[in-house]
């Protein structure tokens, strides 16, 4: 068992109050984690400016080199972890044991994080659109067109209130340190592993310890991190999205409601796209906001739903160490049952039908956890509530809707994969403000281009372009 301390600007601090992280099958205690309190965070945030100061003393190219070194340490090395150490194999096993994600998926997410860190120079070039990175350090400079520009940092640190459900979300904040902005991390209760391991890899690669704090705790700790950081990123459900709506200081990552739209010109050949649909729904056990939760078409929807159910319906839980395991457990007792109860109540609405029911019960309850097996719903129209609902397991609604009404009905959509050759409809899709990330063609919703923003551009979130003029004799450019 490991003891994980609070990390106060790189300095470990053991709290009298501690939470336990347990194995979702055996109930064994994997770690005791010191719990932060709001007063501690308030005191520490008075020193937040120091985090940016120590980072601006290191040129960005050197920080990028540190990220590349940290990538290999994170993926391959045995690193300090609280009062012990952790090998890569330990990491995947412990992360799986507390989050319910199969071990091979944990290892795959490690490779994603490694790729982002090791490609940091290319990713920053893409996110800044080729801006000279010295401009972020100095606050001003001359861009490639010969114009003087200024980018003003909006916060010395980025606060992060992280989830437990999908370790892949950590790719969103890995670019922060090389932009010379510090990190204040509030880990998910079941997933402290990535923040601590990543911090250890950063420190081993030479990143100043004063640049990173980690504050484990409950909801009040997350709220305090958001309150004390002028820029923060938070993950949560629809209620969280609504709570922070309109707060420019907070970038909220909530349900994605990602969708596949089949155009009238291709829907008669829907079988060609079945593999793409299955992958979009099923990859990473359906836990990501980029997993498809809705497939919309004007016809053949019952046939599509039947075919998806035949592929996904028989899938059942297997042990997390099984290399073929494809379902993640809900590790908080009662969660799986509550989700299935909600789905059953919504199935009582007219126009919604569970196409996977014939493959056996969807809810599988265990002693310390629960599973919900893949579920495919057919909706006769966009009206049933299940037509636009998302859950953290392989769940998809196949919705019958005329093409001309889809953009009015789909609502907020993080990723939309629109399969169509119709140029006029493609133009409407491009102009649709409710679609964040648009794929034209048979591209799975889960396929990311790391050189494009996943959801919002973090450079634009952390830095504000502003008007700036200076007499040449006053500054050296």
C-alpha cells in the first residue's frame, strides 16, 4: 500500500485526514491519500506567482526538451510514488484496479500521453499557429508577417479538477508547463495515479518542483481550486456545465453528445459504415466524451440498430487483466444500478426501444462494483429523452430523423462525423455553431488529430492577444 501526500508547490505534506483508494474487485486498499482542505489551498495560492516565475526562467525550448524526457520516464521508468515507487506495470495495474478500466486500456492511454509529450514541439506549433514561442515568454514580439504582437498570460497557474472515469483526458493539460504556466491539480478520487506519476516524471526531467501542486480531496477542494485560479479546467456532468456556463475563467469539459450523421445520399449503403459506427461507440469502453452516443439517419434506423445490437449486445464483463477485456466497471457502489434504473425509466417513454434486451440483462452487479453491458436504443424520432443522452459506458441511440431537420434537433455536439457527399449539406454542417469538432466522411468520432485542439484551444484560454505598440529604441525585439 502507498501513502500519497498532498504536494504543495512540490513539497510533500501529509494530512491527518486521509482517503483510501481501493481495488474495485477485492476491496483491498491500494493507497491512502492525504486530503487537502480549503484553508490550505487558500494559503498556498498566495504563492502561485512563483510557479510561473520559475518556469519563465527556463527557455521554452528547454521545457519542451524536458517534456520529451518526461515522456520516456513516464512510460518506461520506475518512479517515486508517495512513500514508495511505481513501475509502469504497477501503474497500469493500480489504475485499472481503482478505475475499473481494463489493464490493456490503461497501457494504451499511457502511450497516448507519451505521444503528446514527445511531440510537444509540433503540438505547440500547431496550437499557436506557428507563433514564435518567445512571444509567450516575453509577452510581446514580432510575428512572421513583421507585425508587433502581444500575448498576455491570464493566470500564473492552471487549475484542474480531474475526473476518475477516463485517464485519456490528461492529454489536455500536458502542454501547460512548456507554456511556462504552473499546474494546480485536484485528482479524481479513484484516479490519483496519473497526476502523481506525471509530476514525478516532470521532476525527474528537470521541471522545477515549485511549478506543481496536487490537492486530493472532495468536491469542496475542487471548488476551491477553481475559486483561487484565474484559469481552470473542470470535468463533470451537465449540472457542472450549467453551473460554470458563461464563466470565462473556467473551461468546462462535460458530456460530448458526439454523433454520427448518415446523409440521405449514403444511408442506403449503411452496412459499409457499420465498423466505423461500432468503433465510435465501443472504443475505450465508451468512457470518453468523443465516443459516439447518437447515430442519426432518415431511414434504415431499425436495421442499423439491430446490426449494432448484434455486434455489441453479447459483450459481457471479463477480468480486468484479460487482454481482450472490453468493458470498464463502475467502481463506486450503486452507480451502475442507478444508471440502469434511469435508462429503464426513460425506456417507458413511447418511441424508444432497447434493441440489446434479447442478449440478456444489461446490469451486472458485483460485490464491490457494477457493470452496464453495451446498450443500443432505437428511437422513432428525436423526441424521446434517450435520443440525446450520454452515459459512461457503450451506449448509443439510433435516431430516425429527416436530414433537413437534423441540425435543428441534434443539440450541442462535441464531435460530429457526417457521412455524406452532399456539398450543400456539408456547407450547412460547417456553419452549424452547435458542432464543435466536425469530421466529413466515414471518420470515427474517436479519431483525434493531436495537432488540432481537442476541445477548445488551451493557448487561447491561457493567453490573451492584445494591442501593443513600443518605440523600437525602448525595447529590443
